[in-house]
């Protein structure tokens, strides 16, 4: 019984860690895009000025994504391995998107003059930036599906564990 309680405490902590990393990463992305960017643009009265804040914030969104994806990878390797068939392709999609975002970020930065706060070569910057935003958006959508399947997996695990504990 003591081993069961220790395992339950670890399970609760591990699930909390996964949800916290997910919320910080993808929840932070949504909050920033939906609330901070419009307010910043309004206060600064310039999308360009807001962009110089966003370029720094997106670096940290990408770091938090890499950390969350590393935790999800560990979770996929831990037993029980139920529903991995559904989670693994989603994780791979999010990881590829994250790698592309981290690769693109410094390439987009090149078109931002930090001293004058101007965007250089807008004709190149804008399409790259739109692609960057679309990749983030698709990654977020995949992340929502991932979370739904993860919660389903946990529900199945809890039902199985409850039945096993009754025996």
C-alpha cells in the first residue's frame, strides 16, 4: 500500500509538471498573441515597435516549448505506454515545428534593425514572419489534440489502476 501511495504521489506530481509546462508554453503563446500584442500595439501605437518586444518574447516561448516537448518525450517513454500510437505522431509534429521555429527565429531577426527599431526588407520579412506565425498556430492546434489524448490516456490509466487496486 505504501508503494502504491508513493507511486500515486509521483503520478500526481508528474502530471502537474506536464500540465504546467504545457500551460506555460502554449497557454503563454495564446495569452501573448491574444492579449499582450494588441495592448502593446495600442500603447506603443506601432506594430513595428511591438514587434521588437515580440522578438524577445518569442525566444522564451521557443525555449519553453523545447522544455515542454522534452518532458512530453520522457512521458511517452514511461510505462504504461497506452495510446502512444496517437500521441507519438502528434509529438513528432510539434517537435518538428519547434525545430523549424527555432531555426527561423534568428533568420527573421536579421531583418530587424535593433538600433533604429526599423524592419529591413519588409518584402522578405513579412512572408517569413507569416510562415513563422502559421507554424506556431498549427503547433498550438496539434498541441490541443495532444492534450486531449493525454487526458484520455490518464483517464484510462486511472480506471485500470483503480480496478487493479480493488483486486
